[in-house]
């Protein structure tokens, strides 16, 4: 079963109204004006149907094992690197980068149980999310989650893409999250970086396709 993400309602509603107006005007017009508004109405219907597809939010069967770190996003693994994460973890970590095309579900989910301990918004630019420099320069939200028992901390960076214009994070600092819970949505093509503990056993490789809330990104050595 698939539902529509709540973040999509304003976009879908606006497109529906514009399409309906164009169709109505085409029915009341004649000549060149009628042809123009028929075309515009047809385009409006197309974008309305695409928006329903883009903002889909299917239910998922979530693994509920505390030692598993689940993928926060649908998409393709484009990079796995060992780097310093200086924002929240402030230590060496493994960064797994996931690219979401406009054909992926764009609702993001919590990789593990815990509490949102850190949030930072960066206005940034709109470079293609597939490029490495998008991680540093694009509009983004950085989120840090502390495990339920405080033994594990992870961080995630939600990055807008070339045509994405809004990142919508559903949680606030000190809010609890459960493994697989919906926590964010990025409108249109974008990227998510998840920073895993350095001693994690990474369960994916570059080029793999992952599913938010279902694919195991890594196995943690400590309980959350």
C-alpha cells in the first residue's frame, strides 16, 4: 500500500488547481487561445500525475534489530569513505552516500532507535546531488541521533539536489525516533550521507541499490 507524503500536499494541490484552470479556460476559449490552454492543461495533468508518483510514501516492513543500522533513504550507493565527521560526532567515521533520483521515494527514515540530539540547517546552493561537492555546498540539514542507551551516535546529512528546493525535517531536537520511522523528506533529486561508527561492519558496497527502513547499511558492534 502506498500513501502520499504530507509534504507533497501543497505541491499536488497547487498543480491540480493550475491544471483545472487551464482546462476550464480551454473549454471557454476558441482559436489559438483554446489550443494553448489545452496544451497547458495537458501538461498540468501530466505534472499532477507525476507529483502523485513522486510524493508516494509506501509502507515498509522494518527490521527491528537494535544492532542493525538501516538505510535512511531509497537510492544508489555512490560513495563509501572513511573520513572525519567534525560537526556532531567529531571523530573518525564511515560515510555512506546515497543518491536519490526523481524516480526514488524521497521520504527518509530513522536508521535506528534514539533521540535527535543535534540539528543544523545550511541554506547553501543547488549543485547536482550526484557530484561530490554537493555534500559541502548545497542546501542541507545535518542531524545527529544518539542511541537509546547512549552507546552509539550517528549523524546524517540531507542534501538538496539540482532542482530540489526544500528539505522538510519532521523532528526537533530532543524528539525520540524509532527505527524505520519517517523523519524527513527532500523534494526532488537529492542525496543523503549517513555517518556510521568507525567500528561498524558495512553491509553495502558502491553501486548497490538501497531501500529506506529496510536495507541494512551496517551492523553495529555496540547496542544502541
